[in-house]
C-alpha cells in the first residue's frame, strides 16, 4: 500500500514531466514560427538548448534519459519544429547516444 507521501511524490513527478513536455513543445513552437520576434526566437532556442544539453557529464546523462523518456510523438514534434535551427544538432545527437 502506498503512503500519502508516495502518492504525492508520484503525482508531482508526473505533473513535472507533463510540464516539461509542454514547455519544450511551446519553446519549439516559438522557435519554428518566423513571425515571432528575433529576440523571442533566440530566447526560446537558448532555453530549449539548456533543457536538452549540458557540458556537465552527470547532467547530460540525466537530460538524455529525460529526453528519451518523452513519448516518441513529442520528440518527433519538437525535432520537426527545430529542424531549421542550430538546436536540431543537439536534439538529434540525444537519440544517438
């Protein structure tokens, strides 16, 4: 039987993953649409890169694990949105590890 703490922790983890997925999708949308300002697109690209890549090896492994835990349709959606930007290199490399 799960304790209330365990249920709460699971719920928070699930909510956190859903939030991360939606945030990355929205950032990729901003990056994709040329009608957004250059500043907004640059900031979205930076935030997306920072969410997917780190020079720190420990964090990099965590980020790769998190990326691969996202549903495949979400990963494809994000990759399509960023296909014309530099961030695509980071996204594609994640799945080759």
